[in-house]
C-alpha cells in the first residue's frame, strides 16, 4: 500500500476501558501514570485498554496481537461498542461510534461491521443456511434475497451443499467457515475476527489463513484480526499492533516488529518466532553476478576468476535466466571454440521471491550452486547462498535484507559462497 | 416481650382484603366468570366424547409426542379410571389442571422473560417467588375464597399462584443460560432486544422452559386436590370425601387414579420438552 492511496477507515483516539466500580478514580490514577497493578490495588478496577491510539487503513489486514489478558479482545469490542469505552473516541469513516445513539450503532453493526468469534458462536438451533442469513434476517431482508446472499457467502467459503445441516454436524474448521460466511453475507466494510482460528488445529488453521488471505485480496475489505499467535500475526498481517497490559506497545509491519523490536517486551516476544516461516527468499537473497549469454565464454571465465566463484548464471538481454555455466565447462568451451550456450546447464531449480525459508531448505541443501531467485517473468532477482540461509535463521540481522534493499555480496558472504 | 403491644397484623390483613374486595369486585367477578366458563367449557367439551374414544385420542397424542410405551400406558390407565367409575371427576380435575397451567404459562413465561432482562424486576420477583413456594398451599385458599367464593374458581386461582414459580424460574434460568458468545454474536450483528430474545434466547431456552412447565403441571395437580377443600370438584373431591368418611379403600382407588393422571401428564410434557428439533443436542 503506498502512501497516496491510504485512507483511514478507523481512527482510534485514546480509547480506554476500565472495568470495575471505581472507574473514575482509576482513570485519574491512569492519568497520573500509575500502572495497572497499583490501580488494581488502590481501586479494585482493572485496566482493559489504556489510551489506545492508532489508525486502521481501508483495505488492510490489521492484526492486534498480544497474550491473554493484554486487552486485545476488549480493544476489538470497543470498535463495535460491544464493550462501552470508558473514555476516548473511535471514528469509523469519520463518524464517532462512541457518540452514536442505539439506533445509529445498530445500523453500523448491521451494515458496516461483521464479526467472527473464537468459538464460532453459531446458533445451534438454526441450520447452516439460516445461521448465515441471520444478519440479513434481522435487517428485514426478504427471505429469497437473503437466502440467495447467504448461499453465495457459503459458496465463497467452500460450504455449498451444507445449507441444511446443523452446526454440530460440522467439524470445527467448517463451523468457522460458517462463522465467516455469516459475517460476509451482510457485505460489511470491516470484518472483526476475534481469535477466529485459535480454536482450530494447526493444519486447518493454516488452510484457513491461506483462504482468508485469498478472500481479502478478492474482496478488498478491511480485516481486523485478533490473535495471540505471533506466527499467525506475521503471516497474515499487513500491519501488527502488539499489546501488553492494555497498551499498544508497538505498531508496524511484520518486518519492522521482527527486525526492530521497540522494547524488551517485544524483543522477548519475537525471539521465539520461527523465522523460517516468516522470512522469504527475498529477505535473504544476494545480488547475483550474471553474464549475458552473447558475451561469450572468455568474459564469463574472467568474471568468475575475478569474483573467485566456480560457476555463474547466464541471462539473456532482458535479464531472463537461461541457466548457469561452471568454470570447468567454460574452460572446455574456450578450448573447443564453443559458445556459452553449448555448455549451459539449464533446468536448474529456481524459487520465487516470496517463497518462505522452510520451503528452501531441501533445495538449497542439495543444490550444487547457489539457488536462483526469479520473478514471474523468469528475470533474475538474486541468489540464495547456503551461508546466508543459515545466518538468517540464527536471527543474524546482517544476512537479512531490510526494506527490500538487496545487498551485493560483501566479503563476508563471498567467503561463505566459496564454501557453499 | 409482654410489655410490647401486640400489633394486629391479622386485623390489618383482613381490613386490606376487605378494601380490595370492595374496590375491585367487578374485576374479580370478571376473572371469576372467565375461569369458571373455561373450566366448564373443557369439562363439557371432553364430556361429550365417549370415554373410550377420548382414551384412544389421548393415547394417540401420547404416541405422537413421546413413545409407544407411554401411549399404551395412557390407554390402559384411562380405561382403568373409567372402569373404577371416576371418569367424570377425572375430567373435572383435568379441566382444572389445564386451566390453571394455561394461566401459569401465560403469566409465568412473560414474567420469566422480563426477569431475565431486568435486574430490578428480578430483585422484586425473586423474593415473591420464594414466598409463593414456601407458603403452605392451604393459605392461598383463604383469600381465594374471599375474592372468588367457593367452588372451581378459587381452586384455579390458588393453583395458578402455587404452580407458577417453576415456570418463571426456569424461563429465567433457560434464557440466562444461553451462552454469552451467542448473545454477543446477535448483538454484533445489530439485533434488537426483541430479535435477540425471539430468534435466539427463547428458542434455545425452550427445553428448560418446558421443564418448568412440566413442574408447574405437577404442582397444579397437587394443588387442585387440595383445592377440593374449598369446593373444587374432581378427583380431589373424592379423596376429600374418602378422608372425611374414613373410607380407606375408596381413598386408595382415587389416589391411584390421580397417580395415573400425574404419570401421563408428566411423561407427555417431559417429552414435549426434550423432543429433538434439528441440531439441539
């Protein structure tokens, strides 16, 4: 998302929620900078959300992430006022939700915000179809219209044909698809997902994440996703707000959170993250030295000698990858007066830039030369060196490209490449 | 204690009742006429049908709602009561029970719903329910006589009051027991209070509400027997007569008849509550 097209969908301004009786006193203590424990001791009030302030952009997947008790579920409920904020403002398309009358709020909930729940919250006495059409039913949409829309939503989540079943006849994953379909049937602008996949087992969870990303790219709605699972947050979030004790401690892209944790808490949080599932080929690839095919074997050999490498990738004039040649083959080609094409090794394994590291291990460990990274047009983007892969996994920042800048192979990695 | 003047509570209550009767006698007369005609209507309506036909009809109803075994028991049980010669008193008792349960439901379910929604209502109703349930059943009969004379009507009124608490309590409980995440879901989709109640909470509370209705039926059955002391007709009247005349044999016969009716009503309504609809587990 570029800066020009960013539009604020939701603006959260100093949203605060204090649970308990002495909320006024607690709010005052909060102003004075007292912490959660002190306030609890003095007033018996619990701080749910403490002056949360951030914007959510139109069309992004915004992840609110934190451990249990961090206030993330409270925060998401402030967005549609299922929980009444103690103070602060929440602007949806510029309108303050906090100041809305009951009727206005109901209208917003019906038309603009859909919600998916952790334990699905399907109505057990209703069929899948009538669960899905619930949001439309209460708006008074005629039966035929709403059933058509509900069926469409069910189709979208891959549950066509299950309309007449009841929730308890479906598996957890399927039930959550119904939950998703129910929220989508209203065609809201915003989808709140409260730990939507946390109750699912890991394999189904991954499928659902993939499908969610797909749905998101097809529909362009704003998704607000709550999770306690950092891997999940990093996987699906465009931006992540990390919460602790009711406060947003860091907000940024997955990369920013991983690479530059703003404080010790975030650091501790991200240190266990499985980097191999987060980092992609683009993060660790190095600039590739290539030779254009029509330069001939002598140029190729000289390049290899100067770079002290034993093989080099060959590209055509447009930068598209043709294959690679080894130094030995190039020497032979010069002796036999052959062109580079004659000794070209094609059908080498290639990967795309967004391939995650877990999928690279096998390839990199069996490859005889560094694995090439190519884009959709088969243009050479970079290469992956074994040393950089291992270095990146150990969390060593020098092996990871920040902000998409690909570093040329420096002396450190050159040495590694020699061995690799 | 001797020094303290004895406050005339009983007198106050009596005066209060007198005042009520004087003020609202047209209302009480109206209620009286309504209840009496409903009971009479049921008795006359059922009385027209030959006992064997009615027994079969009830058996079919039992079969439809619950199981074949209960249907068989219904048929045999009713025929046995007919054989003992208590058919007509049995119909009278049934009419009393049906009428009082009808009103217990009509009043009890809305009150229960109201209690489930408003904490203040709950705070007022709860002690009243405690009072209604712990007060000896006979005590209801005395004011009932004042307001409605003797006969069918005070019996019905007393048993409505006596049998209503379980319906109120279990309606309240059933609605409150609907999981909070479902409530949250209905709210998140923008339901009105009535939509939430009618589409989600009441349907989900149905088995619990039916358990309350079942309890109300059982309580009203016991109350209409006691109500024979104020002249309510039916099997209770037969028991009362057997007791006063020390006729143990007749007493047991009537007692068994009442038990049969109780079992039939209980089993049928229990199944009505549990009857599976769709995916409710």
